């Protein structure tokens, strides 16, 4: 518990370092490509860092605009949200059910749920707002790689950890981008407000194991319900679920290497642990950290229940 308390206390610093490490793992192929083409170490570090800075600036701008816009429009839906709550409570009363026995009205307050989405985007934006610190750390990591290339030799543990994490990040980014584009088109087709906000949220939540789809679908469905009625809200819900099924069950398994898949229970536990220790950013870091830890344990030949290659296999039938 003392260690956990220390990690929580230092979460802001640890988040920056861990994010910088993940970003370094992601951009290392670009750095290596520049070095192979004859660029000096300094030039390769500078160009790779500039590329990363451009991506972070764009992402930070989108997150900032999305979170700000969502917070601005929340008051506009206050009356509709209260009307929806009252209608739901009246429906339960007409059926002879006391609403308080089924759920807390405050718990399903649409404004509260939309506010949680805004808060998450703002929280992640605050982490990325330290972009200068992230970029500096990445630059030093890349410079260190240039000095100590032997620590990243192809057969080394560090290289294999980096390869696994990088593959997960890249594949998740590509599938998440496709998911976000489909969500954006769906929101425009249905007529839901803040289409870009929900597309950004869908992209980010693609990195959150198990519950990411729930966190990404609830706010736009509620907003569509308030704006356009339950029929279009049902269309949005169905669209999200269909696209998520295609991404998680058809696309990701096709491109993920064997051994990168984390069992659902382990994914959920890692989400709970890392989100508790590191806050909202921990939800994004949960699976990359779990994949890295699993690879290190495998290299050390340490057997951990649920993390071994047999974790995804079905147990043998007893005869």
C-alpha cells in the first residue's frame, strides 16, 4: 500500500515519463530509418522530434477544442435532461415502481454523464499540455538510443518489449482511426451535434480495454436521445456496437501477432489497477504496460497465471 500511495502521489510525473517512453517506442522506426539513410544522430533526433511535436500539437488542439466545446454546450441541454429524467421517473411510477428502488436519478443524470466525458477529455488534454516536457524526454531517449544501440539489439529483451508494445500501439491507432472516421460519418448522417468530439472520444477509448466501447458510446447516445429522440439514439447505439464488433473481432485479431492478445479478465484488472494508480491516463497506459510486463516475465521464464501464451487457449475437456 505504501508503494501504491507513492505511485499515486507521483502520478503526474510518472504519466509524463511513461507516455514519453511509449512515444519513443512508436517513433523509433522513423529515427532508425533516418539513420540508415545516412543522417547524423543529431539530425535524426531533431527530425523525429519535430515530427512528433507536429502530431502532438494537432492532437492537443483537437482535444482542447473538443473538451471546450462539450463543456460549452452542456448548459443548453439542461432543460431537456431534466425533462427526460422526469419522464423516466413518471414511467416507473405509472408501473408501480419507485424510481429510487431501481436506480439513483442522480446516477443517470445525462448532464453528469456528458460532464464525465468532458472531464476525461480535459484531463487527458492537461497531460498532453505538457507536450514540451514529453518532447524533451523523447529527444533524450532517442539520443541515448544513438549512443547505446547495443541495448536495443534485435535479439535483446528490450527490443522484443519495444516491438510488442509498438505493434500494439500502431495497430490500435490504425483501427481506432478507422473507428473514429466511421463514428464521425455516422454522427453527421444521424444529425447528432459535436460529431468531431465523439469521433475523438471513440479514437481515445479504443485504447481502453473492455469498457472503452461503453465509455465512448454512452455520451453520444444520450446527446442524440436529448436532441433527436430514441429512434435515432438507437441507430447510433447499433452503429457503435456493429463497428466495435468488426474492429475487435475481425480486424484486430487479424493483424495482432499471436501472444499480444490479453485475456479480457487480465485487461479489466490491468485497467482497474493502472487507472487507480495513475488516474485517467492510466486507463490508456494499462494494456501497453501489461504487454511490456508480460514480455519481461516471459523473457525471465516466470510463469504468471493469465499472462502466458496458453491464456487464450480453451481448457481441455475432462473425460
